[in-house]
C-alpha cells in the first residue's frame, strides 16, 4: 500500500511539473512572438524611412509628400515634411497588431539628404 501511495505521489509530481513546464513554454513562445513582430515592424518603419529618402533624392526643394508601403502583412505610411534645408520623415506601421512609429530628422548636405537622428 505504501508503494502505491509513493507511486501516485511521484506521478502527481511529474504531472505538476509537466503542466508547469507547458505553461512556461507557452509564455516564452508568446514573448518571443511579440519580440519578433516588434522587430519586423521596426524593419518595416526603417524601410518606409528609406523610401522617403529615395523620394527626396538630391532635390533640395522637395515638397511635402506622403506615401504608403505594403509588405506582406505589414502596412507602413510615411510623410515627408521639409522646412528649408532640414526636414522630417514620419513613419508608422502596424504589423500583426504591433504598431511602431518613428520620426527621422534629415538635413540637406553636399547635394543629398542625410539622416541626422531617428527616434522610435
């Protein structure tokens, strides 16, 4: 009888460990997926800023413009605002429910637009 109780308690402990491990594994998976989606959204925002720079090109008198970028499940929008020889590119994206916004400060120097700083 003692052996049966001992066996039941060992099996219960193993079951508890299995349940706890499964829950921890699921939490780690959810956190990893959130990080992956955030990184992908940041990459999409960077692409939108890059396309905004391409649209500005080497034109010092570029006017205010906006555009849209669609890649897979992500959709990014960017807006170019120029004030003299400085400007901003504001980009925002939503990728699988994760929203990332950024603003890039640019300036015109040596016949092209250069990124001074990007804030997320």
